[in-house]
C-alpha cells in the first residue's frame, strides 16, 4: 500500500449546498469502504441520500451459495445504511461479478436517476486501478462508467424514451457533477472527523461479508483510519475522505 498519490495534491472541500444525493455503486459494502462517513455528515445536516446497489453482492462470499448470500448481504447493507442516516436502499438485482458496461446498464441507472431527481450523484471508482495501484474490480469499472453516462442519458427525453412515454418518468437533467469515491485522482475532500465512528460502524455492519473475506485481524476502524488520517492531515482535521469531482457541464 502506498499513499503517495494523495500527498501533494491540494484538495478542495466539497460543496454542501445541495439537498438530495443518489449513490449508485456496484456492491453492498462499496459505500462503506470510504464514503459512508461523509454520508453520515450529510444526513446529519438534514440532506437526503438514497442508496442504489446495482448487484446484491451475492457472489462475494466464497463459502456461501449466492442464493443464501443475497439476502444476508442485502440485510447487512440496509442496516449499514441506517447507521449513517440513509433510509432508502434499492437493489437493481443485476448479476454480481459479471456486470458489463453498456446500454442495458445505462438504462437501469438512468431510470433510477429519473425517479429520484438528485442534485448530486455519487459513485465508486471507475478508473483502471485502486488508489494503491492494484487493478480495479470489473463491476466497479462498469458501474462507474455507466453512471457517468446514465446521468446524461437521464436528462435526454429521447434516450430510453419508453421510461418517459410508458413509465411516466420525466427527464432529469439536474445533476451537474458526479462525485467518485475511492478515486486514485481525488480532487475534493470532506471533513469526517465527527462522523468517522458512524462510518466505522457502517463497515462493521457487513459482518458476514468481512468474515467471508478471511482477512485475519481486519479492524474496520484501523482500515478506514489509514485512509482518512492522511487526507485529514491535508485539510488540517483528524479524519477526511476524498472524492474525484467529475463535472458534466462545459463551463
Ligand atoms: Zn465492490
């Protein structure tokens, strides 16, 4: 592990003038490996945050059949979300581990954007590697890329027009930025000193999954702290979490 990528960059605090955010990620636990403490801060400010899981993470536990794991992982995600003030958690039910970037995935995500009409969309890292240089997981790349496109699709009434004409959804072009958690090229930062513990609790809520990983001595507080302390130092606070802001407008 190296934290070199985070050190020399000047990170800007994320704006907090919005009221609704939609987080779309590939798996249960994706929000909890970094972004959840920021979510706790925002829900504490009275903002609405909705979670949408593209899969149920059913292929994530080696010793457990996906038909069993699906329900357990969904329940862990719902509890994990509750611990950071999120009451709305949706599961699209697409197949874990074999997501493909493409029009069908964009269609599903555009529908969610049109239903919730968020100001901000949050997703996971779509880039080739994790911040430590290890190649990223395929579902993360597919989902993150599809989110960037689907946010635009959602604003165009002629794309996925059956949603507009048959399902009664209106186009929604109100998302100007996508915030990418866990990006190796972070641009922005959130002070999560006051909500770090809630973030730790939300990760610990994925107990069956974490057990299944078999990482000996894994400590959610230690793991998350190893990411939030260096970013915090850059901001002059104890804990901070980073995001890459992707702007979707030209100006
Ligand atoms: Zn994941």
